[in-house]
C-alpha cells in the first residue's frame, strides 16, 4: 500500500489488496511504458508526519508517477489512465472510512485532469477488494476479485 512503480515492456506490475485504496495505472502505448500506484488517501495535508512513499496520497502519487514515467520515456500527451478500487469496505454508516474510496477517486480525477491525462477506463466503487496487474508489453490491465475472477479493463 502506498507504493508506486514504473516499468517498460516486458515488465509486469501488480498491486494487491485494493479495498478503499485506489489503483491508478497510467500507460503510454507508443513507448510501452506504464506505471501503477496504490493510493491510500486523497490529500497529503492530512498527514501529521510526511509519508515515506509519495504513492500514499493522490496529490503526491500522481505528480511522482508522471515524473517517473517521463524519465522512463513516456510522453504525458500520449498517456491514458485507468482507475480501479476505491470500494466501500466498511458497511457501518457512522464509519468515516467508508468515504475514503470516493474521495480518492475525486482527488485522482481532478489531478489527472489538471495534468492533461485522460481516463480511458475505470472500475471503482462496490464492496469488494481487487488486485490489479498492468502488462507493459500490451497495456493490458487485469482486475481480479475473489468473487468475480479476472477481467480486463
């Protein structure tokens, strides 16, 4: 959780256990360079102590992911994003954690828009956890859940 990584073809990137966290994949099909972040929270300003990993917060993960993608040869003008996760894992109506998923999505969408990165697909919400795998060779993004198996988005 809170990690991010960039790879080039033929690298395969995976993030496990997305509950209310948001999995963000950004991919440049021409360069065959992609990145994957496991974003836990929307805004780093809520942290009492600076995060050790910039992937923990949407507002630090997205700029860092874009920086690393560029360094690996991606062009932001060609990059597209896909969002996965952000489930409501806590059913109790009084639990403020149930709002983390939607807030993560909202923050990511705003930051991607301000960076000029379009969103080509998303699978967010619901009540199940997900695991995501990005294949940099093809750009394929596979989402797995225990109940529903695997599918590509």
